[in-house]
C-alpha cells in the first residue's frame, strides 16, 4: 500500500444506532477503518460537487480498489480519483437498500460520472382491462399494477397505432369509450369497415366480444398457435350447431391470423425476455435492448451515454435506473457479462414486477446468440452515430467557410415573430446543437412593449429580453439567425452591440420570392439569400445544399414554434371577447371554461348540464352562458 495516494476526505457512516464523521487522510490505516458492510459511497470534488455515487457489498474493499496502484489503472478512473477531495459513505442494512439509495441520490445529484437516463423517452404500451364489460385497447405511457393487461413496449405512439391498425382488422374491438359511442344513433364508420363489432349498439354478445378480446391479448403476446387452436374449436362448435355465419367468421379470423404471422420467426420457445448488448468506444458506452415477447423479437431500443467506469458497473447502473421507471418488466433479463452482486438487483426488480425475475448471463444456445445479436445492434448504433456526427461536422464546417464564421457553429439559435396586424404578437427562439433540435432551450415570448404592427420593434424586444434575462455567457450560441433580410439583421446586430454581446455571429435568412416575367408561362422562384453584417450583397448558397437545408430547417422550426403559440393565444383572446358581457363571468371563470372545454366551439355546443360541471360555475352563471350562445331569437 506504499503507492497509495493521500487525499483529504470526509467519511460519513450512518448506522441504525448513531452517525459519526471522521476526517482523515486516505491511507492504509484509514481504509482499514472502513466498514466491511453494504452501503453507498459519494465522491465529491473540491467545490463539493458530487462526481460519482456508487454502491458496494463491501465498502472497505470497494473504496480500497480505487486507491490501490494495482487496482483500476484505466485513465478515466485515475482522472476521476485525481479530482476527488471528499468521500461520504452511508452504510445500509442490505444490498437492496444500497441499490434504492444509490438510485435516489443519482436522481438528486445527477453526478457527471454516473449513468444518466434523462434523455430517454418513455415507452408506449397497449393496455386492456378485462374487468370491463367490453374491453378495449388504449395507448398509454405509464405501466401500473392495476390488474389490467399491458402489451409492448413500443418505441413510439405511431408504432403502437400501427399495431392497433393491423389488430383491428383481425379482432374488431371497440375504438372509443362506450359512453360516447352510445350517444350516436347508429354505429360508427369502423363498424362499416368491419373493424369494430359495435357492442355499443348490441350487435355482438358479451361472450363473443370477450372471445375477441382474449384472442387479441394472445395475439399481442405472440401466442398465435393457441389462438388458432381456440378459434378452430369455436368454429367446429358453431358448425355443429348449424351457426354457419358464426363459423364462417371464425374461419376468416383463422385465415387472417395465419397470413399475418406466417412470416414471423420465433427466436425462443415462448416467454418474455429483455436482452442487453453493449459496445464500448473510448469513454462512450452504447447499449442495445432487444424485446422478446412470447418468443418473438418485437423491437429494440438503443442508448448512448458517457460512462467512464467499468462496463459491468455501467450495465448494472442502467438496469437499476431503467427498471425503476414505469416500464414493462419481463420474466428474464439476459446480460452480456456478469455484474457485481446481481442478487439484490434481481430482488428489487422482482418486487416491482410482482413476480420472479431472473438476471442471467447465457453461455451457449439461442440465448447466447440473442445476446450477441444485441451486441451487434449496439455496435451498429455506435457506427451510425459516428457517421451522423461526422456528416454534421462536415456540414457545419462548410457553413463556417461559406459564411466566414470565426467559430464552428455548433449551437445555432433562430428567432421569428408572429402576429396579425399587431394583434397578439409573439416571438419564438429555437436552438439547434450539432444540427439537432435542442428543445430544452426553446423559448416563447409574449410581446408587451409594442402596440402596433412593427416587426422590427418586436424583434428588438425579443432579442433584448433574451440577452438581458439569459445573460449566462456559457449559454450563448455560436450563430444567431433571424427570419428576414437586412432590416431584421440590423436589429440583431444593434442589440448585440448595445448589450456588449461578443463572440456571437449573426445572419439573416430571407425566404425565396416568387418571380414572374411579363408573358412568361411559368412562375419561378428566387434563391434563398443569407445576409451578413457589413456586407451589402447576400450570400447565395447552392440550392438544396446541406448547409442551406440546415438553416432553412432551423428557420422553419422557429416559424412553426411562433405560429403555434400565436394560435393558442389568439384562441384565448377569441374566447375572452365572446364571453365579455356575460353576467357573472370574469377573468377567472373565462380561464376555467377554456381549460375545461378546450375550444370555443365545444363551449358553444355545451349543454346546460355540462356547463354546470365546470368548477366554479353555478347554475345561474351556467344559464347566463348558455343563453348568451343561444339567444331566444335564434331558437326554433
């Protein structure tokens, strides 16, 4: 232990009996006093910033491995330890408690050297509650233990809707809530398309509908053989009792199911599994997650994050954070390599699922091949991200050269104004980082200081507020683009000069204009032009070139963001104006009516009973609102 570095640390032990703090230099004697019990350790930097949170079955052994010269010799571990000035240790009774505490502290501190799943999007699943009289499938984000059946996961809502679209052709379940369907005088269009059995109008018995719902559930689980067997039995029973139309319906269902799944390949002998594969490139760890449902490969999801610790520790941290979300948990999780202390993690995930979950590392057979397949997916994802980054770098370099920018424009901001003759004016800011939308830095501005239709003054207010309210220099972009020509660009440069904003390039992107010469048979458009400060003539990039398309995409996104906000505020203004003069309806009640009904059209068609259900609306006020939209002179 002679090579052990001496780092001043604070070691905090918390036990059920008493807490105590020991300040010492890390040495062999100090480490010898560490507890050989489960718990978590928090590594901090000089400014008390939490750098890393880890768990261990044996805290003494784990912490010693970081400081021993024969231990972690990897560069990133040594770099981390060079920054550590403080260590806090919290002792727990069990390893499972250490896992829970580790996950809680990671979410609280978001340490630089820990795995962070913040950029992940929640999966979509299909939910069906079999306790309902006529169950239906709905797309949901959150999987809860409410007794309903959940199917998936699906990477997007569009993927889930595509599954539903195909499913309704096989199993005509209802699409909408029963209450809304029963208000109709006749079945909806889906019944005419034979994609709904119309239970709302009594066109199918509860028993037959339940059979369809059970079949849909088995289909989503991948148990198609069992569906075919059940439906063949029902077809034979119907034929035996001379119910030939019902038998024909089951025959058509069997045929459709067979055609749909004949190309689907079963990869395992039934069961649900999640397969983890990984690929390491430098300080980045790429993970691929394959979903096996009912023995069939249903989908995948890729992750990429900066991880400077051990690969197995990264996989364990991923499992702890991923399955702590509201996601579907299968009966089996297959890993590419062993993780330290898998038993407490297995116990924790099993508790969340409500059933036993096995975490295993396969050594041979089909499961090993699936893990290798997941690894190939992770590697492919890494290569694709690398190529995309290289492509983005080349586009940004070309843009830098053509616009003579001092820095590579990694962060680009664009501003736009939206109003109708000065009414409800708004501004928008969108941000792009490395060619991708950075929606966390999008901003919307309600313009307050301009009372007339003056786009230049409105742009000036938006830009001034941006750089006065968000004065953090680290958050400044490399390039600002305004939607417009020389006029808007002059406003931008003047604001930057007045507020002493340095190191930020400016440009104005003017849309193409329609050009038509007298007597010409065709209409032509001018090129999109880029105006730069101090330059009279615009820069014209090659049309459909990658740099111009990038700028146009950013400009169009700013326009879309501004228009969306403008329409929202305009709708509120319209509602306010239509409700002015109604006795008893003030600002608070107008807002509540808008929130409840969502639009003026729905409010106008609302019944007196529906108006009374709005919070804060009495019967007298409801009658006044209803009479306002239904004057006696217009009633038949």
